[in-house]
């Protein structure tokens, strides 16, 4: 399996939209496309998705107009089956006059919506958050103006004209192993008995591989030697790109005094099975790349899936990777 195939198995990675970057530079095309029958507008509320009966709400242009939301410039996401898809932030949910519509986290719907819609919404949430948190020019403080369907923000001051592009935060997440054992750890703020692999944000001036080495040393006091790439995942909580790595060490002596881990443990596959049987270890749910990193290792060691031991719900992932 190549890295493309591995990444496509991660949640939020089955992006069906063609972003048509060349077309979004054309304001006339954008204006016409928006009003086309079948254009789809997903409704968001800050970092939440608006749902009706547990499923994400999407309006067509007529519904958008009736709800008075056509005054807001929607964020153009891309094309699927010739139809344009957009994200629209709804400031006041009450203004929709539909009591059945409510905000919810994307985390809470990934087990029942299709993976392509989950991927569109993950993309939409990051774009929406960027717009909500990037109102003023970072150089001169003047107001930004949206351009290219919302993929560019331009400073409104003629003396400045600074241009801003959407930002994501790269974070490495790594499965550390020593011979047949895997390193699992937990933070004190996580739900009881939740364990995961280590993760952390990439800092300026370092490669991804150096970030893996630094984070493992900072969090667990371990020097890793071999570091190799596994897969990646867009992670919209709130705006990360998770870059999954495998790291190997000969050094099992843990030191967690200097960082924010509550505990860290080495387990081989049989020990992990026993801990999962007793619910002493509850792993990250399938929504996370952490789950994939552990699942791949477990499959390699046992030929079986973690799912045979644990039915893991999205609520178990609260606060992870944030
Ligand atoms: Zn400016």
C-alpha cells in the first residue's frame, strides 16, 4: 500500500471536491455558479455544523435567499458532479426560524454520515474558522476583503495590499515502538483510561522528522532512531494537518516528569489485548489517525482488528490533538 492509499483510509481524507483553483479567480464564473440550480450550501455556526435530525443541513440558493443568508458571501469549496459546494456561517441560528436545526460537532456525526460528506465538512470548518478569526490585516490593521471565493484575503488599504492565504497548523503524531512493544500514553484531561500515541505541533526551523524526535524526547524522555512516514490527515479541530509517523527506539526508559503526560506504558499485542479486555486501556476512536497508527501495528502483530476488542465512539476522542 502506498502513502496515498494509506492516507485515503484516514477519516476526512476522501475529499470529493475539485477545488478548481483556476476558476475561483474568475468573479463572473463564481457569481453565476453560486445561483445555479443544485448548488449546495452547508450551514455552519462557528466551529459547529448545523444539523437537522442528526444530519448536516444543506440549502440550495433559493433556500439560502429565503433565509436571508445570501447577503453573506459564501466560501466556495469546489465542484462535485458539476455542482458547486459552499460553506456559509450562520451567526444567529434563531434567524433561520427552524427549531429543528441545531449546532453540533463534526466529531459526533462521523459514524453515521458518509466519508465524503465528512471530508467536505472538515474542509469547510477550517475555511470558516479562518474567515471568522482573520478579519484585520496582520501588517497594518485595516479590514481584509475576501477574494477568489474566500480563498484569499486582501488588505483593503491601498497603501498596504497585503495578501493572506488560509493557514493550517502541521502536527506530527507518531507511533513509537521498541521491538514488539508499542508506547501508549495519556494526558490527565482525557476521559478515564483513554490512551493514544504521542503528538505535537511542528515548530519553526525543524523538519517533520526532527519534530518527531523532539516531541518523543520532550514527552517521554526517549531517543528515537528510525523515523518514517505513515500517512496524513486533515484535522479540523480546529485547523491542523496531522502527519503520521512511525518511530523506533532501543531505549525503553521512560521519563515523563517534564511534560504534560499523566502516564505512559509499553505494551506488546497480548498485553494490549488484556488491557483492552479489562477496559483499562480505551484507545482513540477510528476518526483519528492515532487509531490508524495503532490499528496497523496491531494488525501486523496479530492479524486481527482492534474493533474485535473495542467499539470506540467519537466521544472518547475529546480534546485529543487540540
Ligand atoms: Zn494591510
